[in-house]
């Protein structure tokens, strides 16, 4: 049985940058499950019609189709209970907190820093859609939204809870990585893949955690294609 993960790609099919897809890729590696990743672009909505969904990630596991990253992690725990990612009850609620934290505190700060690099990393056929949809969301142009200085200050504040936790343990989930780590780290992989911006000082305890995360699973994150690896793509 071949598992398939529909995975957002950019101007090169090897450039995979969705934070939500990265959550799932790490979760699958955590479970020791093989997967075929299938490139998908923002404007290829029809390709996901079978899932009654219009965004990635979408996981196809045999006859089962699961959209949305958090639901995929929950599905993996139910179906493959060894090496749990989230757990049930209070543990699941904790995982949801980390998802909200990543999406509402980390992502907005990072986006202010990388938005123009992100636009350049997106496939040319998707850029008009991306610009129109995001400018509608922001209520301003991408150029007006772009503010690296403000974004870095916002991110520095948002990282304080991570610094506190990482002073106690090497991973957010303790002595070994788990669902909380993958949920939060997905945002850093998003930024790493599309931009060369330095988001965290190498003296920051978050930086040491990022390095550990990049090395997990035979360097799953460290070996990922970045925009800087694509000849002529980064300016």
C-alpha cells in the first residue's frame, strides 16, 4: 500500500514549503511510515476534488483520505498507535494549543519578514492568486505588509514561551520530539525553504532546538530543497 501526501510546491517541484505539510512529513517520519509526496500548487484546486477539500496537506492512506494537518496527526495516532504524536484528552488539547500558537503568533511575525521572498518562491502561475488572496486578507499590498524589522521584533516576543520550555528540556515534548515539536517546527521549515532571512540568533536556545530538528530522521529538514538551491531563483 502506497501512502500519498499532496504537498505544496513552488517554482520548482522540489521546493516544498507548506508549514502544514512539513508537520505531516515529520509526523510520518516519527511513525516510521513511508510516503510518496505529490507536488501540488495553489491554483490546482480541482486536483483535490476527491478529498472535498481545496488545500494541502491531504493524506491518502489506502482507501482513507484525510485533509488538514492536525486531523492527519490525529488519524496517524488512531491508526498507528505506536510512537504517539499527540495522545488523547488533555494531550490532544495541548497539541491544539501549539497549533494555535504556531498559526496565530509565529506565522504572522514570520510572514512580515519573508512575504516578498515567499512570493518569489511561488510558481509563476500561482503568484497572481497568492497576491490577490493575501492582499484581500491583509487589507493592503504585499509591499506595504512587508516589514522585516517589525516582524523580527514581533517574532522575538513570540518566541519567549519556546525559550522557557527549551531551558527545561531539549524538545517541546520533553526528552524526545513529538507532535508539539513538529507543529511548531513546520513554520520554521516554511521560512527556511523560501527565504535566507536569519530569524533566530545562534545564541538563542531556540536555534539549538532548530538544529536538532533539522537533523532528525536522517536530516529530513536539513536536506530539503531551499530557494537558495535553485539556480537563478533567489535574488
